C-alpha cells in the first residue's frame, strides 16, 4: 500500500515530472526548430522559444512539396502512411480473430497443427523472408502500390495467439446457450465474441497501428516512386550528409507531423488500450 503522507509522495511526483521533461524536451526542441529559419538552425545555439516561421514552414511542407523527395508534400506522405498503418492494423486484427475463432470453436483435422504452423511464423519476421517476399511482390506487380505495402505485413501470429487465449476463456455454457438459441457460427461470432473482444481489439489496434506507422525496411524496398513514400522513408531521404544541403525546417516539420498521428491514436484510445491490457475477467 502506498503511503499518503511523508516525503515519499513529493519525491514520487518530482521523479514523474523529471521523467516527463526528459521525454518531452526533445519533442519540444524539434517543434521549436520547425518554426525557425534554416540560418537560425545552422547557427547554434538554437533558441528555446518558437520562432516566427511556423505558418510558412508548415504550409511549405504540407502543400508546397519537399525538393529532396521529388516535390512531394508531407500531406501525401501522411496519407500514404495512414493507409499503410490502418491497412496493417485492421488486416491483422480481422485475419487473427477469424483464425482464432476457427481454431477454438471448430473441430477439423490437423486443427492444432495449423495453429502451431501459424505460431512458428513468429520466428520468420519480414526481415528474414525479405527476398522471397519482394520477389513475390515483383511477380504480382505490387511494387509502388498500397497492396504491396500492406499485404506482406498483414499476417500476425501474436494477435492470433492472444485471441485464441481469450476465446478459450469463454464459458462452454455460453456456447451451448447460443446453440439452443439456434445461433449459427457467424451470429455467435458477431453478437457474442466481437462485443466481448472489444477491449482486446482496441489494445491490439493501438499496438499494430504504431507498428505499421513506424515500418522502415519494407516500405524502403517496395516503393520506388516518391509519391508512394511513407513519412519515415521521406525523413531519411530529406537528410543529406551536408547540413547546408538539408532543409532542416522542413525536416523538423515532417518529424513533428510524423509523431502526431500515433500520439493522437494513443490519446483517443487510451482507456480502451489500458483496459485491454489489464482486464483479466470478462
């Protein structure tokens, strides 16, 4: 039990505030840099207060295009990354929950063998199977397409395992009651399992969205057209070996805009995310 009085509480708050400052200061410093001119950034020390170029820098990045990546605007990069992250998150959840539903509630030959085959894929991430996966995408004509960005990353053994473990906690009486009520498999899935799985789905969505948003290696390989770049790839392309050749204000703007959507998802779904991680009773 945590003591309410004494010196422990002020120290705990001080540690928490210090931790927040350590985490937040680099983000704040990046925001400050995104509101400065290139000359100000190249001439240290950088001011600790925002400059007067906020509107110009953000407008130029969003709508004017970035020269080092073929004049593509950050708006296009955000759209590409959002499509990829949503496609991966939703695709992984749909495939995983259907797979777990089939494995737990249906009886068919080699049922557990199929489950362990899915589970074994945890030892074969995209980095391991990158060459054959890329060859398949080339043969199918999916280079520089959203399908090429999303489909190879959709399968998820981890999500399948989590849904399976949850479905195994469903009381057999609930399944029998659904059968007595003449509910078919898909009605049982839609009306009972999906509502019970909402917190799990929300927690997985947050994790998988951030996973898709921060992908680097696969988008780097499967996109050649600058118009199909994700925002993480664009950030790497924007930075040159020479500081003077790098549009640092636009780089900082892009970095801030790259951080914003994942933070927004976590903030909006925080309650569901925490419930999905900590709830043990359904």
